[in-house]
C-alpha cells in the first residue's frame, strides 16, 4: 500500500462517532435530510422510475431498499437507482476546490445500501458519512481531476469506497485494496458534462456508488487490488500529475462536511447566485419591460454554464439546469425557479427564449478573485425606460457563509418529500432523521418510513 492510499485508510479508521464534534454530527444529519429530500422530490421523474424498475430485476439477494418503496434488490443496484434519484434534479449539495468540484452527497446512496446490508446502527452510519465527506472534499482540494479531462465522480469512487469499507468493518489491508479496486477501473471522462448534456449526468455518480460497493465486496472476499494505485509508475498520479493531500493532519476532525453548500435551487451551483439575484430583481421590476440583462460572474461559472453555445439553446433538462442564461431568464419571467422549471415542455417557452436572446454573460475578474471562497454573480437589468436595476449575490443561500437554518433545511425537505397541498408535513420522518444516531438498525428505522411517506403522498394526489 503506497503512502497516498495509507493516508486515506487512516482517515477511515480514525473517524468514529465518539470522536466527532457535536457540530459535525449535526451537519451529517442536516445533509442526510437534504439528500433524501432531493431523492424523494425526484421520485416520479421518468428516468428515476425506469431505474427503479431496472434495479428491481436484480432482486436476489434482497439486500437493500429502493427508497420510497418496499422493494428490495442487491445493494449495488439499490445504490445505483437511489443514486440516480438523489442526483436527478441537481438539487443535492456541492463542494468546490480551487479548480474542481462535485457533489459529496452522491455517496449517500452507497452508504445507506451498505448500512442495510450489514444492519448498521445510526452512529456507524454518521461516522461513515463524515469520513466519506471528508475524503471527497479533500480529494477535490488536492487533485484537480477535471484539468486532465476526468470527471468529478472519480472523487465519489474514492470517498464511497472509504465510507462503505468502514461500514463493512474491513481490515486496514482490505480497505487499501478496496480503494485500489474502486480507483483503477473507474476513471470516468469529463465529457459527461460538456456540450448538450445527457441523462448520464444524473447517473454517473450513481454508478460510482455501485462501483464502490462492488470494490468493497471484492476486498472483503480477499481480492487484492493493483499495488501502489496512486504512486505507481502508471498509477493515479501518472495521469493527474503528482499532488500532495491537503491538510492530512486535520482529516481526523472530519469537519469538511460543514464546508459544503446546500442548494436553494434545483440548478447547477454556479447558477445559484444568479438565480437568487434575478428573483429579487423580478420583484423590483414590477412589470416593467426588459431591454437587456448583463450577468457578471466568476471564470468557472462563465466557462461551465455561460460560455458554451449549448447553454443558449438547451435541448434537455440536464443542459437547461446548467445554463446561466436559461436560469436567469426563467427567474426574471416567472419570479421563481423550481425543478419543474427544467421540464422539457418548458425549454422552448417563448417568453424565456426571447429574454435569453437579450442576456449577456461575462467574467468579472474581481468576482473570479473571490472564488472558490464565494460563488458570486451580479445581474444588471436595463429596462426599456432606461433604468438600471442591479443585484449582486456573493454567498448564495446555503453557502457556509450564508447557511440555511435547520428550519430552512426542513422546509426544503417538506417541499420535496411532502404532499404539495401541505397535508403531510413529514414530521415523523424528519424526527427519525434527526434522531438517526439512536437507531440500532438504520435500514429498519428509516426505510419503512420513507415508503409510508411516499404512500401518503400518492393517496393525497389520488384524492
């Protein structure tokens, strides 16, 4: 085992519930609530329905539950289908380093599938979640995989293998092999997030969860992985460039989960500030006609969601939720942004298309200098009467420097997982999640309540 792998193994072995700070435990619960809310909000989306049906075909052994149902299948396929649900609407949390980023909560599908398989208690799950988030964020900080055209889900392969290996109580050597078996076969391409985006955008990290479960299962059975997977002559560093882990002495505190960003809108994180600014400007316009809109943002936001021609003519919801002009135009036309805003039936809405043609997006070097410590955007609307209305957002709601309160996290969960008429406030399910560290069997405590919550929603719609 090379030194780089050894440091990751030590992170997993050193992270225990008893040593977690109270604020870290609390953040783990907040992010678990947020992630499951995102998944249940996407429950009825056609791709999610199709992937649950697909996973259900792999019913033996019945190890883990498809969230919101009573159907059980293999842990790998449950992690895949549940991973698609939590990611589909692009509403789950985010973290950025200097040149790269991703969605740490993607690994939650693997963690809960493994927890069901071994009947893990709540404290073990929270420790695994904290270790997984720490690994994910530290890899993002340390290794700019996107610079070499590899996808962010490489981070999820590593982090999920660490978290799942911890839950499976792998030995030090087994955990090292699990990391190697998760890394060596799974260098995904960044093309997943280029051009007109496909449904694979919402599936890529789900596959990483599935791959991590497969890797840890192999390691548990004594299968060995490639030696020196990071430092070998043809290892990880040979394709990404040699990098040192950022602040390994701090890893045992597992505090990075508190540095991640909970989303206020179901859109790429780079568009969060633009959406927030545009919604405020909608209220200030009071019906006045827009002549033009100038969006100024940081370099990565401009490059990823404002500079590619496909972002000005989105043909899929996946492209639309990664489009600054579509996001800003939708907010200025409707005064709101929801997951429904990106339905394919709304991609050609005339009022939005007309306004998109009047929008410019450009980098402001002063805003770039604030990133990734902030995610700033400035939106200026010029009206036909000659007025200029401007709103600048430096820290979007949900950023660690503008955090959501627990009440706001719960409100997001209720909006996504509850009945649209408000008849089910999800209180019982939320109580279970806030008290998850007292559960002796997380799967037994949580999965029936997710299914019951979903059943109540179906009945409410039917009535």
